[in-house]
C-alpha cells in the first residue's frame, strides 16, 4: 500500500495509551508517534468556556463529585488530574480548547473535535466558539448529538461534521441526516451492512476503538477515511506492512 493510500490515523484523546487522555502530553506524544490528527473532547465551564475533558462529571480524574459545567474556568484549571493514587503528585491539568487549538494550528495537526453533553446545555456558547474559528486543514467536528452538528453546519458549513453512531441511528435513512458528512463508528460496526449504508448515502466513515490488530486495516473499505485509536504507532505500523 502506498503512503498516499494510507487511511488517516487520529489519536484518540491524544496518544492515550501512553499518557493521560486529553492532556498536552498525550497530544505531543501523538505528534511524536506520527499521528495524522488528534481526537479530543469539548466540555463547557460554568461560563461557557470550552475545555478539553471527556466526562461530564469530574469524579473519575479529579476525584470530586461535581459536573464540569458547575465549575468556573478558574476552578477547572486548578484541578490536578489522574488516577486516585497518583493525583496528589500529578502535573496534569485540564487544558482549555483555546490553548490546544493554538498549538494544533501551529503544528497544522488536524483535530477531530467531539462536542460533548455539556454543550447541549449552552448552545449559544457553541455559536460563540464557531465565530471566527480557524482550524487546521483536515479538522472536523463529531458528536453523538445531531442537533449540535446542525449548529456547526449552520454557522461553519465549510467544516466536516460526523455523527457518532448509536443503536438508535436509522441506517436506512442515513441520507436524511443532511447536516453530517460522515459517520464515526465503533469497530464492531465494520460490517457490509453499515459500510454499504455509508456508500449509499454518500457519507464517509471513521472507526474508533482500533488497536492495530484488526485485519481490515491492510485492506480497508473505500468508504473509510480514518481510524481513531489509542495506539497511533501500532495502527501506522500495521498499514505500512
């Protein structure tokens, strides 16, 4: 397979197999390992400022029983992140989207920006984020929430939008999802039925939870334009065989 035909590899929450998810260390590691882009998650602070964090709750990585959007940006930036036994000495902090975006633009490293649940509660903040937004070439938005992707398409039609598939997705009506350009799916959906639905509706697709051991990596379906993985190095190596 020539390099030109390789499917793009997006590092899931950065190279999260090697550094704490959604941290600058994970993003820099992804760049070091040769990832074509980075997948990250956007939640909103109490004021509506976007931060890069996956869960709506802070319990798993911060150890407090609060929601992200119940905290001010000052509070969020003060928290130490990590597993309970490491958190006390951790240097990991929640990054703002603004800082990560500036870094990604400086590297021209594409972003897969997943809009999470707190954005649903403050759609005006999303509109503000989109205003005058400049992303690295090849970036796109993704979400489980179709209505958020509709807003992206309304205000920034030039940017690709991807709906993350769930059991509720009506595959036979995929063409009716006018506000999306592609579908992101767990690798268990890598089956003819779902791939053909994407082709029939003129939607591209990316697959996540890829670990580098999948046999289909070396002979991908034409509808596939990206892999999303915690192990960008392993997926890149598999494609090069």
